[in-house]
């Protein structure tokens, strides 16, 4: 069957049925197990051009294969080759995972809601990161439906888990669309007032996992300000314009161009690890970022209905952990773009609220859209 990748104006049309032969699927048997009495497995999705493998342990994207402008495939997300490494690995915890019930950080691992103070699990320098000890990345999601190009996952986080109030029912759908998008949809409800801020945490390298630096990737972020952080990466509740700072990605530039330049916020972040306030109407789908890898021609757009996006430049990888193809995971060889509400919002009334109450629904859509573009002539 002839496979065609129809791309935007100025992009390349890739044809042929042999491209998919370059995709190297991981062995399902290396993921089949039981955790806490629930079945864990590895599921393969494809739209005929993109191929993605997902495990229901943490809702993790384990691999995502896409072609370059010549039709040569690479796996552009970081991951591990078997389930044991996800469960027992002491390296990067969040590879490809869903994160929540509160993505990013809450300062002092506590917040006050309706006059009551909630003490949360401290897993990040006295703060809480990505939901705490367990979060949604260390549980087995129930597979509600599966098709060739989509998987629907569900979980219920119990009241009191990691200190958060309310039983939180989350349905998460991963879809590879005909437009070569990896689309993530979240819906959540609660039976008691709580806070909710879920996100996706794939680490990308458009050259392919373990294939070198991301500092030459060209990044644009559709945001004029960041939320200011302290030396523990906790939001102070204030904003900083990015123009003429290293955090200025209003026009696309190489990630590495200004990463070594001094700025107090860059010192706090150890590189890029900030939340950008997006230039779009609250609650409406809009462009958050674009990323272009100039040698392969791989290009990615990020769209979301959320007000913020965290850009993290892989600052804490140290090469001690190997990826799924036996190559070390090194500093600045991957990036994450996490659409979200702002970090530490429960402690800042001037930030968009993350409170979810009974009878309300939390909705969040994030789209990673892929193209292969013929490299520009120098």
C-alpha cells in the first residue's frame, strides 16, 4: 500500500511503502508484566507515516518514529527498552510519561484551598514535583479502547494520594492523526475540591535518540514573558519580559545560541527550565512553539489550549543512564515542551486557577505536529 506524507507548503512529499521497514519496533514481551495486580503491556499506534509505542505504565510514550526529508526514519523520543527499567531505573524518571495530578512544582509542597492547608509529598528540594512520590507516571492506567492509531487510558487517583484531596478520575487519549499529529487529550473530574494540572513529558531529539546535541535545533516560543523562579525553581508569582534576554525565543533561534550567557534566571534554571506565558487567548487552541532540526529537516509544531508551556533543555542528564539503543543520555541532547497551567499556581492568586470542583471538567489538549522539510541552502 502506498504511504503518502502530505506536508505544508514548502515541505517535502514522501512516498513509498519501504519507509516503514526502517522502523524498529520494541519487543512487546519485554513490557508484558503485572504491577499491583494490573496488566502492563506495550501498544503500537500508527497513521501510516508516524509510528509510536506506548505502555500503560505511566502512560509513557516509549518510541516515536518519523522520517526526515529523505524518508529515513529515526526514533525522536527518549525511552527505555523494557518495563523493568521504567519501574526500577534510578535515572530520569519522567521519560515519555504523563505527569500530574499537578505537573511541575508546588512550592513548600503545600497549598491552601477553601481555608484548609494541604501538605503534599516532598520529592524535590522540599517542594513537590509532577505529583509527588507516585503521580500518574508510577501507576498502571486502564486501557479503555485501542485502535490502529489511538489509545484511550483511564485512571482514578484516590483521595489523599501524595497529599492531594479528592478522587480524581482522568481519561487520557493518545492519537496519531491523518495530519501527522501526536495529539494528547485529557478530561478529568473530581468528587471534592482539588487542584489539577496534567501534562505530557516526552523528551525529544529530532535527530533521533542519542544522536547528538539539541543545541543546534531552532526553537521559537510564542511567548513574551516567563514566570520568574527562585534558586529552587519555584515560581515567585511575578513575570519577566524575555526580550533581549537569553530566554528570548520570540523569533526562532538555535537553542544553544544564548544558553551560556549570564542571566540570574539562567543561573537558577541551570539552562532553560522555565514556564512561558503563551500569546494566545486563554482556553483556545493556538501555537505554542516550533522546533526545526536543520540537517534532517524534521520540524515540529506544538499547539495547546493551555496558557503556559515549560521548555526544559535536558540540563540534568549526565550520561550515566543509557537509552533504549545503548547510547548514553547526555546533557542538552533532548528537550521537553510541556503545555500546562503555571507552576505553583495554587499559591499565587494572580496566576490562572488550577482549582477543580465537583461538577466541573478539566480539559486539556496538546498537539505535537510533525513535518519533514527540505533543508535550507546555506
